[in-house]
């Protein structure tokens, strides 16, 4: 699940079952997504999209005509832009670690201490207040890109209904908020999924969810030819693979944390993640293989980012900053898109290097303000509930 301000930041296991490297993974993912949205607004038409092997040389030649250091600086900019253009992959990482967070906390406590109703209330009170505040902020904010009118859909969005009708609600107001609609669906079915995993074991459970997810994606995309938003996340079964993989990882980390983390951080674990991510890229094509793409990429990329985050945590200051970004990743995700898109539009006349500098500065400001919002709201909710 998205982290909240109550998380304890440390490299090892904390009293609340949190890990600093895990928060760092979330921090990397949310920054990656935000920079992707900013770049999308900045260069969706002027940049090759995406920058790939066949378009990289053309980008470098065009860029080098006015660059201070010629092909070298443009090659660096092109590599950075190509990486940022894949920022949408960070969503799969969030889905996976949503399942991880929910499951790990239960496994460490030995199951549910209270009723499911109390569990729902506790988690939904973390989701909705900050989400409602984001709606109100964007209603009065002068520096935000909002392309949709305020109509009946605004009330539906406040309720977390971002699924039906899918063509009007999925990307309404703030397109990035489609993820909340998926998250609510997964929260609703999580008790059933958790009980099923306890009964089957994590191996059979994960295999069943993979088959169910891939089969549903295939039927909706190629048989029924339904709206592509369903496969993207409007129907939770289409992203169940990532969520179930996170649940399986949460169970393993809760029962054998040292052995599981050791396998993940080994070179064998890294290469396994790289292979899965590569298979996800290869299968991302307009045929039946697309049914497997998102799940493979999310699993592989999550392992790779765990390696990256675990090593960045050893750099004084950097790891802690990334971890704080992960702690408040929920509010950053909610508040970032309209502002980074506004910044991207304003930076269009400038070079990609200038864009990267100013986009990073904008991201820092958005993160700081988002942290203040989430911290304040959570304190108020805690006092109210007490």
C-alpha cells in the first residue's frame, strides 16, 4: 500500500514492519512517474516517442545542432529521456507493493486482530481524506493543467468511482487518479484473496492469479475487444498478477525475511528480475502476448529497483531523501500531475537539459508541499478517530 507518515525509516526491520529500502523503491517509482508526466507535457510532440534504438541516432543528430558539447551531451540527454519515457512502468511496481504492504503487515501480526470492518475503516480513512483535499486544492489552484469540466463526474470522483462509464470516468479531472479506482477494488477483494492464499499456499495462489489475469486480459482485449482502459486497470482482475505477486512476496518476507531478502539481493535474483523485465518488454506487442506483459515487467522491475534502492540507501542523505519520498508517495502521486504538466508546457521552448533541471526543482517543491498536506491531514484524522 502507499506509505503513510507513520512509517519508521530504517534499513532493517522496524517495529511497524517497514524497511527503508522499500520506502526508497516507492520514492524512486513516484519520482519516475512524475517526471514521465512532466516529459509527456514537455515533449510529447517534439521528442521521438518513445526514444528507442531506431530513433535514438536521429534524436542525437537533431539535438547536436545547437548543443554546447555536441553528440556526447545529446546522447546523455537521449538516454535520460528514454528512461523517463518508461515512467509509466512505475505503476506496476506500486500495484505489486500494495499487495506486499497489506499482506506483510497481516503475516507479521499473525492474522487479523480485529474484524474486517475495522480493517476496511482503518485503510479507507488513510486513502480518502487526502484524496478529497486534492480535489479541493485543484478547484482553486491557478497553476494546474485540468482539461475536464466540473460536472456530475466530480462528485463520482470524490466517492472514488473512476470506473463507470469507463470512457468518461477513468481519466477524469486528474488522469493519474485512475489508480485509486483500481486500489479501492483491490482493497475490497483483499480479504478473500488473503484467505485464498492461506488455503492454497503462495505458489498455487500466484499461479492461479497469473492464469486468471492473463486469461481475462486476453478475452477483454482480443475476444470482446473492450475498452483498453479495462486492461489498464479499470477491472482489477487485469492487474491481479502484480498484486498477487506482491502478496506472495509479503508472505515470504513476513515468514523468512532474511532468506527472502538474501535471494532477492543476490546476483541470481538480479538476473532473474532482468530476464522477467526483458520478457515483459518483448511481450508488449499487439497480440496475445500482451496479456503477459504488465505482470512480467512489474515483477522484474520490482526486483531491479530493490537492488537499486538497497544500494542507494548506503549513500548518506540520498537514501533517506528517497525513503521520505516513499513515505509520502501517496500524496505526491495525488498532487503531482496537474502541476508537472503545467511546468512541462512552460518549459517547451527550452532544451531538454534545461527541462531536466527545472523539472527536478518543481518535483522537489511538489514533494515538500504534498508531505505537509499528508502529514497535516493524517494528524487531524488520528485526533478525530481517538
